[in-house]
C-alpha cells in the first residue's frame, strides 16, 4: 500500500490538486446501489469474465462500458481487465491474439465481436526496462504489470476508472468516479499537466468525452490544455488521424470543432485551416465548415453514414482556394494553379494528420469536380453524372451554395438535372432558343451589312 500512496503523492502534486489525505477512499457499490444489470452486458464479454474467474483470475469490466452503463447509455464495446498476464490470457482462450508494443493487450475474438482484455498496470515505481519515457515525460513503452489498486491511478479520468466485479456484481470506485458521474464532471486522475505530458492525446480525449457526455472540464484541466497544447505536435500523424475520426465522426462534430479551437488544439490538427479561419473569422471559410459539420451530425443522428474524405475536404477547401489564388498571382493558368494547390495543401496536411492515400484521392476528386459544375451545355453534364464521386461533389456544391461560396442557382440547376429524364436533360443542356435566335439575327445582320457595302461603294 505504501507504493500506491507514494505514487499517488507524485501524480497529485500541484496547487489545484487535493492533498493525499483528502483523496477519495475506495468504495464498493453493491448490486443494489447501482443500475448495471448483466442483461445489458454482451454475452461474449460475460463469457470472458466468467472463464477468467473460473481459471482462478480476477476479472472486471472497466472504462467506458461501465461509465456508459451507469449513465443509461449503450456501450460501444466492452473492455475487461484482469490480474492474468497476456500469455496466461492466451492460455485460457484459444481464440485470443496478443497485440501492442507500448502495452501488451489480448484480443479475444467471437466472430465480428472482439473483447479486449488487459492486465492490471503497475505504477512504474519498479526500475526496469518495461517502462520508457522521453524528455517531455511522454510514455513510450509501458509493459509494467501490477494490481487493481495500482491500475486505477494509471487511467485517465475518474469516470473511466470504475470497475464492475463479476464475482459479486459490485462497482469498485477508487478515484471518486461515481461522484463525478453525478456532478457531470470529467476530472483527470492526478495532476492534469503531468498526465497530458505522459500522453498528449489525452487532451483530445478530454474534449471528445466532455462533448459526448455533456460533462464539464475542471479549471485545472482547462488551464493545462492551454499550456501544453503544442505537445500534440510530437504525436505521430497516423495516430492523430485516428483521433480525428473519433472526434468528428461521433455525432458531435460541430461542438468538438469549437472546443478544439478554444483550447488551441485544432491548429495542431489542421494548421492550414486555422490560418484560413484567422484571415476571415466570420466569412465563408467558417460558415462552410459549420454547415458541413452540422450536416455530418444530422446524418449520424439519422443513422446515415458519413465519409471521412467529405469532412476532410470541407476542412481543407479554403486552404486550397487560398493557395490557388496565390499560384495565379504567380502567373500559373487556372488548371495548373488549382492542381498545384491541391498537391501542396495535402502534402502539408499529412504532416499533421496522415490520412490514407484512398482518402486523399477521394478529396481530390470532390474538389476537382467543383469547377466542372459550371459546364452545363452539351454532353458534359450527362457524363459528370456517371462519375463515382458525383453525389459527394454535388453535396459539397450544395454546402458551398448555402454559405455563399457558390451560386445557389447553380446548385439548384444540378439538383433538377440529376432527377430529370433523358429528354428533359437533353433540353436543359441545349443553348436557349432565344439566345440561339439572337445570335442568328446578329450573324444575318452582319452579313447583310457586309454585302451592302460591296454593292454600293462610297462615292
């Protein structure tokens, strides 16, 4: 127990933290004191819990699934924690695969469902090669195993440090998570700045959970995010891309966007976009982004799919336009100015969030189709309808029209054209008869003047 207290003293050491003497004591909530029922838990998760217990190990549900069950939400997945080491877990389950470098995890597969099983993590007080940090305090490898009492202090937020014990169906609370659930507070365990330095991605998780749950962030957490936001630059861009998907494809994209900007985190994820917003804070760029994010949230609320490339195309559209204008000023023609701008913006962005190649290709196609919507005569509109990205590009045009970045009449015309039958489409893509007759009259008048001039030369 002295090891636990020593570790806790280190992580709570700050002006705004509670003294160790005031730290919450472990409390066990019996089955009658909480709302979790086994009927709400995945059958496969229960199977894992019971089999571990039968094999002589401790087994708990932990993290977001316990939090969501207590809040009356349906968990996305179920995570299990145990005192069994990864190799021992694999020995219990034939359908198990071990993954991870920083911390070894066991994935138990049941068809399409995967139950993640982790071993209790230690405090890291042991001096060995299983825990490695860099100069900024970030954990690089963390294969230190321990007890449940030690494991709790290694978790990020108090509401994610609640354990459901399959042995007696109780909820075990070491960090005051139940009280924070009741007060809707997302509190870090320990000193916020220290925890953010250990893993800067925790700042993104703080924003995501605060928005998703509708919880408040304590002042010390908010202050720490303002202070160390730039540490996100040290995170591999591929990992940040995964976090971007979680942030903006969960149904709370607009609120997330505003909160990320408030804490200075958005500029790390999308530096070019932040620059464009700073140029004209209340102009087209922000209006277009707000509309795109609102549409994304509405689609998710309606049970519809949202594609990552569409969201990213909206984020980077203004940087592409700004770079295109700059290339034109340098003497490039419209086509090459645009294509060069797209390549430059994408090359810079992948340094922050390294999205896969198929995503960047789809973004290019959505952008490249925008100028083609201007061509409404002849066979080109019909051919454009057959393009695989037509629908996404058209939806993008609609958002542009709704925010003043494109002509509303243009979006309306394409909305009618794609629903029209073949005869109507042919009629819509022909020059107007009045325009044609006017041009014919001008040509005849010009011809008559030229003919008269030859027959009646001036004296």
